């Protein structure tokens, strides 16, 4: 005896209501804090609209099959369908769907990849497990403290920003959910992209590619401010960097690496005098080294040491340097593990 059509009708109405609710909720999703993110959001809406008839059609056929072929007995169901015609239909329908969706996806990709003249250029370096932001035009950098304090990228609103994304060790991923897209940081390769933040506020970012033990702590913030506030922040950072100084206390320096940080951010030695650096690496299984450059742009290298895998220590002997303001860092972790090197 066949079942009553009433439950089927109610099920159909419920499914239609759920599909309609999903379609409406798509428009309530975040639109992104940049024109590029808004393009992605529009693509989401278009895909949802195009997918809705497919979903409803599949559900309708499923319900029709349940009603049409319902039968309560133990006899095996007759196999009356199948064959070349079914295979043609099976492949033809997805091909049509992809052909319809393809132009929308390509148009969105072209809009996202469109190059704008950047007002701000930032080299973003990822490493286990922190980020460094090097402001190439402004001549300064910002870094967090690994496992303690995430880095903050400050940007002016309504100004095109170019990101040059690199990795110092393994694959990472630069992901800001409010931008509605991400980019991978691949060792040995620079990935360049541009976006324009259009909303003021602070937005969370993170690494979206599993990169080791503390992957979940590899976060950062994007702070979008007014242009005048951005210029004031740049002046403050420059003044802060220029104010770092210290006095020589002899020709032997002691430097300890712990939790991917140096214990000192300013070193000083007498001019034109050989000096010694005692390096202690307390980070188990992590490599560090010590290098001296002209600046964090690393245009000229004055000294570098081999990498030390912790726990270990090493004494380094360096040649004399003329008076000047230099820069030291661990080459494995870059500006996030660096400081001022003063020669007086």
C-alpha cells in the first residue's frame, strides 16, 4: 500500500524554504574590505544564484523518484535505466554548468589581478611562526614577537597597497578573512598582489597553511587608518628607530637567542677594533645565526656566521668596523629577530 503524499509535500516545502533561506543569507555575508574582496563576494552571490536551480532540480528529481518508485516488498528492483544515453546526460549537464560559471570566474579573477599604481609597498616575510612587514618606500619595518605578540600591518584607507609575499623557511599562507582571498608564501618565490582597503578598522589575519607546531599562533592584524594617521604613524616609527642607541662596553658581546628572540636589541663596539660575539642558542631544534648589514634592506653585508642549531653556543671573531649605525639580525628569522649595531 502506497504512503500518503502529505509527508512528501511537507518535505518538499521544507526543502524549498531551506534553499530560499540559503540564497537570501548569501547576500548577508561579508562583502570584503576592498574592491577585490567585493568582487569575490559578488562571485559568491552569482554562483549561489546559478546553483539554486540545479539544487532545486536535483531535489525535485530525487523526490519524484522516491514517490514514483516507492514499493514495499523484498523483490529486487528492476534495472530499467542506464546505458550510453545516461552517461551522455551525466557528463553533459556538468559541462553546461561549468561553461556557464567559467566566464563569471574569469571576469572576477581578472578584476582581482588588475594592477594599480601602489601608494604603499610592503614586503611581507613569513617564517615559523611570525610575520615581518617591511615598508619599502618608508624605510622601516614592523615585526611581532613570536608566540608573544602578533605583528600589526598599518595601512592608509583608500590607498592601493602592493604586497610582495615571501617565505624564509616553509610554505605559509597570507590570509585575511575580510579580504575574502588568500595567497601562499612559497620559499624561493615572490608572490605579488595589490588591494585597496576601503574600511577603517582592525582586521584579523593568519597563516592558513599548516606550517608546524605553532601554526595556530602565527597571526597578525591589519589596521586601516586615515591617511593623516598613517603619516603620523610613519613619523613615529622612524623616530623610534632612530632613537635606538647604546654605548660600547668593551670588545666582547654576549647574545642569547630564546623563543626566537634576541635578549638584546642594541649592541655597540668601539670603532676600528676587532670584537668578539658569544652566541648562545637556547631554542631546541631551531637554527639561528648572527649577521651584520648596513640596514634591514641588506644591501651590504659586513659579517655573517654559520647557523647554529640549538641548544648550542659559539664564539665569533669579527673584523673591525668604521664608525656608523649598522643593523644585525638572524638570517633565518629576519627583521623579527634583529637590532641596532652601533660602532663608535
